[in-house]
């Protein structure tokens, strides 16, 4: 499906475990992670997540950025640790995946 600039993020998920991302994210989710890997971006692409934010000053390699561009997955970086980056988004009104129940498509049980 790919990135839709008109689609608003409705929730955020902070995780370094792909299994948790697969289980707990919903559509229109921003993924925050400290793993700037091809696998994380591929997972975000497959799940139609809104964007990936790499935390703790992590920078993705050129091949990861190229894949993200091809897959239309926006990638951002911050020096903030995962906890603080998630907290700042939450303080600005972006719900966590566990809190958002209207509209977002749930995965898992």
C-alpha cells in the first residue's frame, strides 16, 4: 500500500522486538525503535505503518534508506531515548496502540 501523506497517525508503538510490532501495532501507527535495520522497515511496510522513527541517535544504512524510499515508508531519526520520544508524542496527544480502539485495525488477539 505505501505511505499516504493524507493519512494521519492515530497511535504510536515503541519497540525493538519485531514480534511485538507484529502483535501490538494497528494501522496508522508510528513505530519508534532503536533498531535501524532493513527488517524493521520491511515490517513497517508490510503492516502499512505511518512512519518509522529511529531513536537514541541511531542512523540507518544507505540500503535501509533506499528500501524505505522504494517502499514509501517515511523514516525519521531522533537523539532522544525510546522512553522519552514516546512520552513526548503521548504528551502531544498521540495515543499508544493499547489505548486506541476507534478505527485502527487491531492485529493479534
